[in-house]
């Protein structure tokens, strides 16, 4: 027992589960962005054929799970568990999107780190012998997030330059005990880190200390350096948060200059699409992973990447009550070799 | 691999983790109820010394985790993971209540089934060799739930007879790989079940089909009957939901008459405390488990119980948009023997 833990907080999976399928879906802006060709499905209409944006978000989860199942020629009954959550109050994106599949369901709330959390738990359930196949997934929608966290979109509120743009997107990974890879080899679970940032329009700064905490623990536990990975990629820190993480590591004498990216900086065109500090939302890292990242791992562009989605654990109520913004980050090493 | 699954959906843990500590906390009404003497801590003041009810709910989680740690003479660093969630938008009860402990955190959203979900995942993480010790916990607060789901308490809205009373309570279980018991021996993960109930004031009826689905799967997979357990106890179905589950099983020729209870029917005095259809909220099953149930298992009153918390996966937004109320139920067998 317990031989799979290395260092303080990291799990080295004994039998690394394999990605056997993945799918993503996005909206108009996501499809027009630099990663547009990596989307399986997109829709010009932000309602995705539904009557409300919340129902549209559920429709995205439904479509993306169905597509991931189809790609692997699987039926819903072939999955032992789904791990899913989203940003909506009471995670209705997931519960309404997934109710018709009748798959055992563990609901998560990890804010924008949910793709990391779901992938971590799905991988450990398989490695632990509790499941053969699991789906890990999440979603976000610009219009549902704006009206829930900030202002309804039709109000046309101005956004400060530090604000990020919640991605209208969803992504799903199906993992199995056996498969051709890429494989989930290591997992570091995040701690809640709160450095007192109170600006709800500067999430990158609020989440950066959590990303640093988890990544530093991962490198320490695995006795590796950023250079040992073809890519180190955080979830949705955006321009500011990405810079903060780089400077934290610089202060430790560790350079992240060469291979450190952030999903929030990749999803939209930084010059021609005005998304301010970058993309955010659970769907940001989920759609970048389940499109660009896993595709390029399969193509052999990279052999080993460190995927570290970040989440801000605030609510409008906590901010109204004067609270700061706690962050969390889960790190997962994905490799083409076991 | 995978030898731990029995039947369709049930896990028989190879090395059943032991409960090594538990604690609960409640408000005035919970302490005045029939299980009052089983509370470790209670407060006459619904604010628990804080400025807002949301901060009070976080304070409950903080206090209950600290007490569970103290009882086992553990420090926060002795826990490998916390699994926690609550009913508040973005689960701020958990993220703000637990941020100062610096323990790796997996946030959950399972509505009122969260005590079952957290206990299931904590047990599997230990049995799978990923952790030595984990905490599983959740909370709810009458005043935060009323203003979020229904009406702010000061409005004095009337509640229909089918309405349940959200418990102001929190509970925490600490599990470990080794210990004197009681042990977590079997787990059945719930599916999202939606039979079209739309009345947000009749949660018991909405959740009952999910409870039936999970309990029936558990009995089928383990080839056992309700009579094989000293107690079968659902989470917070209340009077109506409890009756519906009993009639569903009756239609299958299975009697639940002798030993079937519901935490929502035990927490308050059904005659002298007017709580309508019974108690509800994540804190209901969490405080009943981490007081009455685990204490009486330790005392030898029972040898084997089946604990099955239920959750309603709705939000005010989903109801405003005409949606029905999906339910979920996770079942856990807790036994004094491995």
C-alpha cells in the first residue's frame, strides 16, 4: 500500500491509464481563434439550438460526451464513471447535460481547474482497479458566466484590461486501463491558496500563487525541472497570471522561459481578437487539452507535457462580503510513454 | 486489476478503510432535536460568531474539521486529501472554510448527497493506495440555503407542508488505511435520475427515484436484502420521499418496513419541532452520520448499516427555466467488521 505516493503530494500511477478518446466543442470565437482547426464541433449560435444559455451549456456537455463515445465506438454503459462539473450555480451544466446517459456520476466543483480535477480522479479510479473506463469533462459558456458572475451580457458593461474572456467550450477525455496512449503518469493535487487578491476582474493574479504552489510541489516530488517536459501549460492564468508564475519560479532560480504556456493565451488571437488578458473558464483548458494538446501528443510533436489547470474558488456572494479570491491548481503529467 | 467491482456498479473494497475520527456541529434547532446529545458542538447563534450566514457556514466546516483532527490527535499535514463540497453557489462553504488548513483538496458538488460522495471517494483513494488518511465532509445552513434557493429568511415566506428544513449543520469523517473500525466495505455510485418532478418544494419526491435506483443496484450487486443490514438509512428524503422509496421496493416484493430510516426524519422532533416534511441539506446526513450513526456503530448497537445520502441537482435558474429536478444517491456500507 501507499507505494504510489512520491514526495509530499504527488502520485506516480503504477499502471498509467491511457487516453482512448477525446472531443471538444466551441462557440464562434473559439472556432475563429488560432486553435479553431482542433475543434471537433462548433456552433455560430451561442444558444446551440436551445432556448437559454444555461441549456446551451448543458447541450455542449451532452454533445461532447456523445462525440467522445462515438470516436471510441463506445456506448454509455461502457463507462464506469463520469467525473464532471462546471462553473454554474449547483453545476447544472453537468447535471442536466449528462442526466440522459445513465452513467454513474461523481459531481465536482473545482472552478476552472475542473478538467484537471476530473482527469486526476478518473485516472486514479482506473489505476486503483475501481474502473475500466471513465470520462472526465467540463464546460463553460461566456454568456452564462457573465450574467452569473458579473453582469448580463445585454447590459454591455465595460471590462477592464485585466479581465479574461470565459470560453464558450467543453471538452471530454475518456481514459481506460489499456490503450495506445498518451498516458496519465503523474498527478499532484492542489491546495487552496489565497494570497489576498480581491479583484474579481484579475483572476490570473489570484490563481497564479496556486499554480506556483502545485507546480513547485510537482517538480520537487518528481525531482524534475521544467526543461524535462516538452511543454508546461497552465489552465487560464492569462497574460498577468502567466507572468506572475514565471517570476515566482525565476526568484527560485528556475527558468520557465522556453516551454511555459497557458491555455488562456492560446485559445484566442492575441492581436485580432480583443479578449483582453486572455481566455478563462473551465471550457478553456478543457477544449485546449481535448483538441490541440492531445492531438499534438498523438502526432508526436511532444512526448511529455505537464498540464496544470487553475481555478478561482470565489462566488459573487463571497466577493460582495469582502472576501479575497482563493485559487487552486491540479497538475497532471501526460506522456506518450508509460 | 478491476477485481474489486461486483455486479454492475458496486465496489467491494479489498482493504476496507477504517473510520478513525468523526465530528459534527449544529445550530440551535439541531441541538434541541432528538439527536441533540450526539452533537460535538453547537451554537445558539446562527451566525456562529461571524458577520454573515455564508461565513457562518464556512466557520462550521473549519470547526468540524479541526475537531475531527483533534479527536484523532492529528495535524492538518497528516491528511493526504480532503473531499468536500456544499450547497452554496461555487461551494464557498468549503473553499473558504478549509483554505487555512493547506491540505490537498478535491472539491465536490453532489448537493445533499455530498457526504456519500466524499466518503466514497475518500475510501477508494485509501483502498487504491493513493492516500493513508483522508477527510470527507460537507455542510449546510438553513439561512444561506433559504436565501439562495427560495427567499431570504427575513421575508417570512410560508412553506408548504411538503417542504423540508435545511439543517444548519456540518459533519466530518476521517478515514485511514488502518484502524479499529467501523470500516467502509462497499460503495455504489449513483446515477442521475430524473422522473420529471418540478416542485422545488417537494425534494423528497424528486430524490426518491434516485435512492431506489442506487439501493436496488446495491442489493442486486451484493446479492443481499435489506434484512441483511441492521439499518438502511437514506439522506434527506423526508416523510414523502421515505414513503415513496418504501412503496417502490414493495412493488418489487421487497419489504423495507423493519429497518429503513431517513436522516431527515431523525434530526428534528416530528411532533414538537415543526419542520414540515423533515430535515434536508448536506448537513443533515453529514451530522447524523458523524454523530448518531458512527457513535452507535462504535457502541455495538449495530454491526452493519447501509448509508445512502440523496441529492437534488437543481438550481433556482434551472427551475425558473422550467426544468425538472434530477436526483442522485450514493450508497455506502459501513460495518464493524472488515
